[in-house]
C-alpha cells in the first residue's frame, strides 16, 4: 500500500493520505508550530488594549473601551511629528545607502580569487555582527568623543580645526546611526547574496569567457542579473521595515542633547509605555507602525511582482 502511494504525485492524493504520507515531517514541525502559536499568536490578544483604557492593576477584559481615542491623541501629539521625521529619515538612509552596500560587497568579494585572502576579508567583515550594541556603542562613543579617533583623523586631514563631540550634535546623529549599523551588519548582510552567487552555473561564465567577456562584464551581465530574485525579496522586506529602527543601537547612542534627532518610534513606545505606564497609548503606536509596515509590504510585493516578476507571495 505504502509503495503504491509513493509513486503517486502528492497533489493527486486526498488530504488524509497526504497527512499520512508526510506524518514524520509534520511531527518534526509540530514543536515549532506550538511555539509560534504560544508566543506569537496568543499574545496578539493584547492588541485590543490599543482600544481600551488599560491599567496594569486590572485585567484586559475589565478595562473600559475608548474606541480610537489613543489614535486621535497620537496624530495630534506634537512630539509624534518629530518621531516620524526621525524614523523615516534614518529608515530611508538605511534603505538607499545600507541596502545596496552588502550587494556590492558580495559582488566584489566574489571576484577575489585568492581563497585565503577572501576568507580573511569575510571573517573580518562578519566579526562586528557578533558584538552587542552595548559594546559597539561604547566603542563608538569613545571614537566620537572630543579626544577620540575620528577627531584625531579629521584634524590631521584638515577637515576640522577643533575637536567636536559628534554625539552631542543632533545633525550628525542620523549619519552616525546609519554608518555604525552598516559597519556592524555589512558582512553578515552579504552572506545571503554570496549564497545566491554560489548557485550560478559555472557554464555561464565559461560561455562568456569564450565570447571575450572580461570580469566586469561577467559581474554586470551574469552575476548581478542572476541574484536579482534574491535582491527583490530582500528589498521588499527592507521596504516593509522602514519604520523599524534598531532599538538597542538607538538606545545606546542617544543622549539628552541629540534627543531631537534620536527620538524614533521604538524609543517613543519604550518611553511612553515603560516610563509613563501608558500601555494602551504605547500599544496604539505599535499597532499604527505594524499596519503601515503591512501596507508597505503588500505594496512593495505587488510592485515587485508586476515589474520584476518576483514576489514573496
């Protein structure tokens, strides 16, 4: 019986037969499904406090409904305009500068023929990813201080005349946030593109060599077009996360002086929720952010499907 089923395509089997045929795979996936239900789906019940006046001393069910009051307050909040401006500013800089750099890094890393040198560059580029923002933030504060490395280099190059404390300058914070994030994640972000490059058939390069193509031509006309499906998927995810900043990084690098440039949505939610105990208001902000992210995801996915022919779903 089992041997007969093995020779029939799965799509032609009944649901009961497909479940029985893949029973071991389903059993292996069961713990992950239970984990997702317990820690991802059941907590979604807490979303409703965005429409209630919740107090921690009472249960969610006992909290009175307030409708859209928290959302009206959100859009009339003076600080929220500044928060949105900072979040979008850092998000767009990450998208336009931080997104293409791992692709470029992977393309040029792939062109290194000396295996030992290539592994060394890869390892050095990965290392910052494994260091926490607490440690990297301390390093950044030291480098950016009055007597730090950056001031010393810029003064020797004649770019500045006197030392500056960059983290005390709000106009410098976006650049610091974006470029420190690139430094930490460049090598790690390039892994997925290197994996995509490794799947390209060598016969394409051999045929191009016969046709007289040099390494630049191969990179631009074989390697880059071959990894475009991966680039499209990663771009869709990056666009949907444009309102998501790195909470740990911003929390470590921010201070009272640069607050006007470092107050982003995640920090605003933390400040309102945990410092002011306004859990319902904080939940309303988070829900607003999630809805915008979902709209961006669906829009980017649709545009990618129509223009590139690649999409997440």
